[in-house]
C-alpha cells in the first residue's frame, strides 16, 4: 500500500541530511546545481520539493529570488532554519500566480507524485514565457531503476517500500 508523501518525508526529515554531504549524494547535488547555474543567475527561481533546502540554499546565492515549496512540515522546518523563503505546498497545486518564475526545478521529487500530469501542468503554469523547467524523472535507463530491478522492492524508510517510487 502506498503511504502518503507527507508522512513519508516527515518520517525521515530529522536524518535526511545524514549522508547528503559526501559521496554519491553530494556528487548528484553538485551536478544538479551545476546544471542550473547558467540558467538561474539573476532570475526568479522556484524549487518544487525543496526538502531541507540543501539545493535551494545554493541556488539562492545566485538567483534574484529563490522560493521553495514542500509538503513536509518536518523538512520545511530545517529549510526555514537556513533562512530560506519556503512554504508548505504540493506539486499538483502550486500556491503561486501564473508566470511567477523564470526557472522552476524539481529533483528527486516527481518520482513520488502519482498525478504527474497535473504536477507537470502546474510547473509549466508558474513559469513565464521563455522560462525553463528542469524536472528529474526515474526511467528504465536510470541507476535508480537498475538498483530497483536488481534489489527488488526493499524498504526505503521505516514505513515505505521502493515500490512507492514511480519509474516512468
């Protein structure tokens, strides 16, 4: 049975960053920030699924404005402690006016969204004409998919199994 996403992220908000500052996770975070760099400088940017604000904190250093949303109060508490402009919300109902941002990005999040069509429409709605979307998906050619195929639907948290993550 699929656990709701808010509970899933609240469940591990306190230890989410434990392994994030080195190795594989740091490499992926660095690559994602590098990908964004030339597109966010001096721009109004939104991170959908900002979590504890690890990426948003780095984005905010070069963007004109950087906002984040997340549905987990536990994750947002840590992002607020970083002094970031974040609010509770979900990818399928973004709490912003149309055409509010130059760039909208979402990494490691959309694989957890069941209603992906609505989420994509919302991400596009809040970006200005000529703006950019950077959206990550797990697909049959991704490392995540390979690990899942080889290892099976193991637990990814105390209450949630790998099968709760969509590969599209």
